[in-house]
C-alpha cells in the first residue's frame, strides 16, 4: 500500500501521542514538530505509510532522547489483557468453533493501538467481534489451508494484543500445529518486542523471532535473515494489524499465502481493502 494524502497528518499525530508520554515542555514539543515537518517534505510517497511513519518516529525518538516512551504503557496493556485471559479461556472451552473464536479474540486485541488511539476499550472490542463476527471472513479457507500444513507464521503487532494472540497460538497448538511468532527488534510506539513476548508467556508456546528492525509493519528490505527465511518457508501466514497490512499486501510472494487479521482503523486502508472503516476482518487478498 502506497502513501495517501491523509497519511501525512498521521505521521505527526503519532509523534504528538509519543511526546505526550514524556516530560518534554510544550515549547520543545513544538520545535520537534516543526523540524519533523521539514523532514516530511523529503519523504518518498511511493513508500508504504508504515515505512514513512517509522522514519519520522525514529527521528522523533532521537530528538526526544527516550528509547522507549511507551514502556510503561506496554506493561499496562499486557496486564490489562492478561486480566481477560481466564474469562476468554472459559469462553473458548464452551465454543462450538474454537479456532474461529480464537481468531475473533485475536483481532479484538488489535484495538490496543496507542499510535492511533489515546485510549481503548478491550471489553467492548471483544463483545463487538463476538456478536458481529468478521466483516470479511476467510476462516473457512484458513481452516482448509491449515489442514495441509503443520506450521503457521504469525506476524505480531502490539503489546497487550500479544496476549490475545497467545490464545490463538494455544488453539493452533491444540490442533497439532507449531507456531513461529514475530516481534519487533527494538521499540516503536507500543509494538510488541521480545520483552513483551517473554512477559506474557508467548516464548513458552511458540518460537519467537524478531523482525530485525524497529519499523512499524514489515520493512522488507530491512529484515533479519531469520525472518526472511521464515517468510520464504511459510506456507500459511497470519499478519496482525494495520501496519503489517500496509507493508505486505502489495508484495505478492508474501500476500498470496497471508491471511490479514486486523481492525480497519483508517479510511485509506478501508479503500485499499474494499472494506468498511472500523470493521474487524480476516482477509485473504486476491492476487
């Protein structure tokens, strides 16, 4: 997905959200924004929104002088999500379609996006997807393709959300599948890192690997050899979240074997996907 005009103000919105988590005075925040406005002029609009956002955020982090402004927020998100774990485990134990409901739980966690939302309601997101289901639902195709593989690659997204992904991983393991789960190599916004994977117990269930960078989504030219090999060898991929969709939907050799599991949080992604804004989807892109 290429940058759209509406993406530009989101770069700055993410920076403002980041600075509000620091103790920078207001004048300094303004100066950082003005400097970043100049940098935005030089961005290549043929890149993905996720890539350009990453460039601006990395510059902002350097100017702010804080390596992980969302560190405490990520821990709070993980703890909040873990508090739902017993209730959701009970829900799955009574489910008539455990895999589909595990996918619904996983997408509900995608509401935990502090780059877009200042706050969020996990319980409401869970209720919404359980009641309404997916606006685009490729779960039957997923089940069919799952029958012919013994492994799944999941490209993770945010802290907190990773707890709900853990429940999906548990269900896949119950079905006899091994799972490789991908996290960021360094902090950016509230994206999950290895620290989050260890904290929520993902490392006890799946092989957890890193992208090789701290970019939002997947910057395909800046990934680790381990992650590239995992992408090449995977027969079924689940891509979590909007930034991963932005990054991967246009790369045919990846998207042709990828199921995108996300909440559509902006109008531009809605246009590209052909789906409704604010809907929760399990999407297989047609090639």
